[in-house]
C-alpha cells in the first residue's frame, strides 16, 4: 500500500536561518583547492612544511559538500511542494542547474591542456569516447577510462543522489516518521555492506546526516531522536572509513544544527562561487604549478606563488560563475512544480 502524501508544513522565507550553508560551501571549496595546490605535486612543497601539513586533510571538504547536499536539496524540495509526479521536472531542473557549468568546464579543461603545450607542460591525450562518456557521468562504468578532471567523480555521486532523492523525498518528508527511519536505515545498511567508491551508496551516510538535519529544521524530529539518529550515522561512517571521515561529517552537521545563522562575508562570497571554483581549480593547478616550479625555488617563495595562483583562480571562478553558472541558476528557475516556490539557498 502506497503511503499517504505528507502534509507540508508552512515555512516562511527565512534565508538567514541557513546562512551557514554558504559559509560551509566556501570553506569546503577552499580546503579542497589548497589541498590540490599543496599536494597535487608532491615535490613542489617539502613534506616538512607546516602549511602543507595544514591542508593535508583538505580533501575532506568533499564530505562537507555531501552533508550540505543531503540537507539543502530536500529543504528546497519541501518549499517547492515536491511530489512524485514532479520527478521528471525535478531532474530537468537539476540538470539545467548543474550540467551547463560542468559541460563547459570540460571544454575549459581541453582548452587548457592544449594551451599548456605552449609552456611545455605535459598533458595527457584524451580519446573522443572518453570525452563523450562524461555526458551522463558514465566514466566509472567504462574502465580504465579516467575523468578529465579529478573532481568530476564527486559530481557523478551527486548525480546518482539526484536520481534517488526524487524518488525518496516523499518518504523522507512523510509525517509518519517510520518511513524516514526505514529509508535511512536501508541506506546506512547498504553503505555498511558495500564498498564501491564510484557509487552513491558508498557515501550515503553523509547525505543521510543531511536528511536528519532537514527533518530537524522542519520540526519533524525532536532533539533526542535527532541526536540518536545522528550517532548511528556517525558510527557507520567511523566503522566504514575512520575517525577523520566521521569528524568531516560532524563539522557541517554541528554548525547547521546548532549555529545555522553564521555570517562571514568572505566565506559567503566564496560559497557563492564555490561550484565554479571547484570545477576549475584542479586543472589550473596541474598546468600552472609545474610551470612555477621551473622558475621558483624554496617552500616559502612557492607558497607565495600559490597564494597568487589562488587569487588568479578566484578571479577566473568568479568570471565562470558570472557568465555561466549564474545564468544556469536563472534558467533552472523556469522549471517549477507544485505550489509557489519559496526562496532558498539552493545553489548547490
């Protein structure tokens, strides 16, 4: 028997209540960026340098993004009065929002690889089939082909998540909490029993934490239930991976749950352009850092050059955001479903 349709709660326009989201996006993108800049070329900065140690765990910013997605997508769907019949519109809306920047970033990578020949930086050769399989995020299903940009694997995880959340949302938001528990415990069980880093289920624990945050914000979960549920998810993360992975999930969980209205202007600006920054920083670093290494010696002069590279990357990311990502955001708003949509921070 199909569960009855949930009764949406009236929610006012309160962007300020989740301003922490943009701050976390900015921080996560910066951590991932500096991790790749300092560790992408192991010989560029010596292993003894404390700055290199500082960003040695920056790759965990990806897990922060997963928790954010687990929260903000259902949060937006609730305000759009999403129902199962809206599934095609939801997928189209997400495709228009996410894929134009992604597809144009592929052109950016190919162009950068071709241009790098001018300053004698080695670039891998790409097959046409390899490029075309990026459409639909199909690279993991055709080994040994690899992503053109190392960060694209996370977009494939997000894409799988969108396919799933459109089907699961009415159960996650159902006023009868048993449906929420059945779905989330099922996802945690699959994560516990499987190991395939190319699939959403390997990281579903982080998204599940976001689901709990969503129900907590919607006042569908009391504090005791919320803490017990979160403890179960944290245990699964620690069991499957390690403590550092658990703390990577705990950090955004804690801030969203208990400090949802944090403001930091610089980080919020970084949050605004975080998707563009995330898409372009790695290919830039891979091509420009070997060039810098030829002419600059010593850790601190090289770190100074990395700061300049970060500034240059931010400028390009802002241009990418302004010219490509922001129009895609506007286009996605043409696809509506359900009642009148509330304003949210859905810029993931």
